[in-house]
C-alpha cells in the first residue's frame, strides 16, 4: 500500500466508537483489507500531520459482510477491515472527530 488515501478509507463515527474515543482517545477507521498495522499507523500520522498526532497502538479487525436477501435472491455485502488507532499521550487530537 503506497497511497495513504487508499490505506485509510474513511472514519467510522458510531455510538460505540464515540464512547471509546471519549474514554481513552482511540479513533476508529475503515481501512483497506490488505493494509497492515504499520501502514495504517504511518498513514494516520501523514494524514493528520497538521494536528501533530503520534500513533501509540493500532488494533485491527476483519469484518465479514452480512448475507442479505431481496425476495428470493440472496446476496452478500463485501468484507471490510476496521482499525482502532490509539494516539500517544501528549500528542494532538484529530479535529475531524471533534466536530462530529
């Protein structure tokens, strides 16, 4: 993975991720399924360089797509990957989440 915009797809702003962010400064992102923890950490630090963030820890989870039905036809949503990124103490905050 070379491009940081392909590595980190979008932030996940859910009720659970908001509670985790407020409790211990862990941010949740939807990432590329082939991205590893090192690539995710570097991409976050590059994307939010103006906020001077330093990544302390990255945790990942592969999420399987659900099987959905439309009448008699069955389909499947795509599989995707989620990453929880904890920032180092004393580093900046990601402003994108603070306004949400």
